C-alpha cells in the first residue's frame, strides 16, 4: 500500500500517536499521515533546514522537534504517544505492526 507523495528529502524521526497517526517534519512542513495513509499538513514554515532531529509527541498532542539550533513546539489535534513497542522506533514505519 502506498502513502502520500512527499517532497524534499530531509526528514525528522517519526512519532506515532495512539490512533495510528504518524507525525514528522519534512521539507519545511510538519506533516501527519493517518492510519489510512492519508497525508495532512499541520504547519508550513517556508524554509527547509538541513539538520532535523527527533520528533517528540507530548501531552495533549503537542509536537516538539529540533531544527538546526532551535526547538519548535506545535499544538496539534494528535492524541498521546502510542502505548506499544513501536511509537517511534527505527525512525520509519517499516515493521510497525499497525501497518502490517
């Protein structure tokens, strides 16, 4: 099954919420891909920095991530971090049992 097409190539590590939605930063945007593999743009910044780090899914759907030397925090409609062995493992969706 194919998900949405993505532009750019610098991608943060991923985090998945309890509903199976994955959130990450790519090409100057905070993106979410739901369990049905539909893409959603949550925020666009207009620049695409090269150094992206981990994505943290905090309480009440807040997302924190590092871009170069800054830490950005966004309020989102996401749920809490998934309670399973793979909420952000391996920095990709491969092997996630929810998508298998």
